[in-house]
């Protein structure tokens, strides 16, 4: 039943939001992963990557960004954020590859860059109601 699935997902996402507001990133991660077990939505996976990154789990965040890009190879924001992580880890060839792909898709992405090639880190995505 689609209505029941939506309700379950909304509950997990609401719990994740509340956990983030309380600074409980581990609970937020758990709730987002529970949501993804119900339905693998790229926007949820992207937000999970941001929370993993914020909690210092860089390798896991990178893995989630790569999963987002596997589903949507033209996701410039995921490319940008993944490229920033590659850059921070010193993997400059992969960072440059992400940058070049992102610039082809969105030429102005590096405007306002203050820390290397990439522009600002993109933040959370609003999920459709």
C-alpha cells in the first residue's frame, strides 16, 4: 500500500530531522538508513551523505555520494560535494574528474570558490511531500 509506505518513510524522515536538531547525528543516520530500506530515494541518500560527512564519516559519505551518482550521473551537487571530499583527502585526479564533469553540466559552479576548484558545498535537499 503506497499510503502506508509514504507514512512510514515520512515518520523516519521526521525522526531524522528531530535527531539532527538535537545534534544526535547517529540517530539521524539510522533513521535515514531505515527510510532507504523502504524506498531508495536519491534525495534521501544525498542527505544521508551530508549527515555522514558532518559526523566525520567521510568514507561512508563518499560511498553514498557515489550511489547517488550511479542513479543520477548528472547530479551536479553530488559531484561537487564528492569532489570536495576527494580534494580534502588529497585525491586530486578524482577531484578534478568530478570538477570537470560538474562544470560541463553547470558551467558557473565554481563561481565564488574560496577553497580550491569547487564552489560552495551544497546543503540538504527538500523532499517532496
